[in-house]
């Protein structure tokens, strides 16, 4: 599934998407994991930062609804 980041600077072919927080921060991040290997980096990208967990989960819910109706589209985070 193709997902465009909130800042519009990257598109990731994601295998999975999840919400997490940054250590010491109350903000929530939407991360996308993707295929491939890298010795120095994890295969995930921060796709957007939200003020609350609910905001981040709302984005994931919108993403799921979008791909249910348009499996070949590119979802753009808001």
C-alpha cells in the first residue's frame, strides 16, 4: 500500500502501519514499515506526527477505509 507522508516529502510502499510515541514526548507518530534490508537502518519511516493518540488512530482508520475502496491508490496523510 502506497502512503504519502504528512509533509508530502516521501511515498512509502508500506507492509504495515502503526502508532508509537517518541521517548519523552506526548506526541504520537504514525510509522510505516516496508520491505528490504539495511545494515544501519530499520525498515520503517515516520510518516506523520500528531498531538494525540486518537488523532493518529483516526489517520489509520481513514487509511483502512481508503484502501478498502481503492486498493491501488496512494493514501495521503492529513
